[in-house]
C-alpha cells in the first residue's frame, strides 16, 4: 500500500497542530512516533478520514481522498479503527460489540456476523469472553476485542491510536502479539505508539513527528539505529534511557 501526504496542515481555532506534513512511501506496517502533543493522533485521524485537514491532500494507492462528507462515509468503511481506551459500548457484550456493526453498518446477516466474530475470538484467545460486558474484561481483553471488531469488517487499512497506553506490560504484550500476527497475515497497519520496541521490531517503517511536522522517516531499523536529526536523537535518548 502507498500513502501520500501533500503539505497537510491542520489548525483548531487558529492553533496550528500540523504544518506542511509531506510523506510518500509504500508500506506494510507504519509506526508514528514522537513526543506528546506533536500531532500524531491528529495525523492518524486525518489519514482515517475522521478529521478534515485545513489544507493539503491525501492519497491512498494513488487515489485521492475526497474530504467531502458523502465521500468520507464510503472511505471510512474501508478503514479499521482502534483507539486508546473506552472504545467498546459498555451496555453490549463483547460479542455484540463485534457483531452489531457488521449487521447494521455492513449489512451482514446475524448468523454470518456471529460466525465471523467467534472465529476471531477463538483465534485470539477470547472464546470465553464473548458473553461478558466490557466492565467484566481486563484492559488487554477490551483492546483485543476492539481490534477484533476493527478487523472483522476486513478493512484494507487498520489504524491504531496508542492501543496499549493504559495497559500494564503483560497485557501490552498480549495486544502487541495480536497486532504482530495480523501484520504477518498481510494486514496494512498504521499505529501511533510509545512502545518503541514494537515500533522498531514489528513495524516495517516509521515516521517521527515533532514540531508540527514529519522530521524524519524511513525503515524502522535504520531510524532507531541511526537517527539523522537532532530532534530524533534527543527523543530516543529520553524514551530509551531506562530501556533494558
């Protein structure tokens, strides 16, 4: 898959969040890293069609994304989304959280929706959790169910915004292992993450966002082992100082 960002800018009430963001690369898995407040989540939401840029253009596989609302509805149906937390409907069971969007948004019959959900639950160790409500699930289970819901619609691209930010290390490992398996299956992913080990080892490419723009990008292994910009060098020194 190829993504092209041409001079993307985004402002909120006159406050500039992203400025002249440009990027043009083929990728299978892409990590977006950078300091808090750099605009990573805003960029991810623009790529997903959840936010309209103030200016600039977005292309996916050379097809321009039209940010008119009618066109965005169709575009969003090709994207899977996973957010930081509280992405599940609290009044629905885990199974219902996955099946109801398939039925009501994608027109799937109930039997097929339940079959698709159960297949994912069995695959990712969630077979015993389908009848439970989100409040009865661990944070890791909730996030894995969010991911199952996102991939049940067979998206061409999966976007994840800090899916492990509120999890302890063991639960984080469960979620990242699930993502790694999906990536190995060929699902294209873009993930905003503070998990530098995952960004380096499990994501093919990475972009470093700071000062409202993309400062540096490239193969993850090279970006982490040989940062070219002072900003990325400083960032990695800070986030990896206690890394063992």
